[in-house]
C-alpha cells in the first residue's frame, strides 16, 4: 500500500498512489491512515489515482471518517475518478463525507492557508 503524506499547515494531505482500493488493500490503507489521524485529525485524502474501489475499500474510508470525527477532526476527499465517484453516489457516501473536485478546494474548505505544493 503506497500512501504519500504532506503536511499543509494543520492539514495532512494524503495521496493514495494505487489504482485500486479493494479488500486486498483496505486493511493496510486503514491502518496507515488511522495512525496518521491520531497525530493530525484534519486529513485531505486525494483519491485521484484510484480507478476502482470495492465495498471493503470504501468501508475503510468510512472507518477513517468516523475516527477523524471522534478525534475532533475532519476527513475530506478530492480527486474522485468517474467510477469511484459513481460508487460514492450509489452508496450515498457523498452525503457522509465532504467530496471536492480538487485538493485546493478541499484545503480551502478546511480554512487552511498553506498552498498545495506540486
């Protein structure tokens, strides 16, 4: 499981550098993201590389969403590709988590002022 981290003010930006978030990868993803949530409960999750996510992968995102909320933070998501965006819509996840088109929009929603470095 390949996750890349950047600290942008009080927000941790996380990029999932995999094209699939499925049952095989979900536990490793959840464990790594939960560990980061303890240190920084404001997380921006960029799923731009993910072309497919199954119910187990989406469930791992939900677990992290609840962990962030319990820690007084927030999990925001950006960069959904069409199939993953459709899954979010069908499962009504887009009603539970803030989804943004770009990382910049999500970062602004946090109220952070740190620029997104490319």
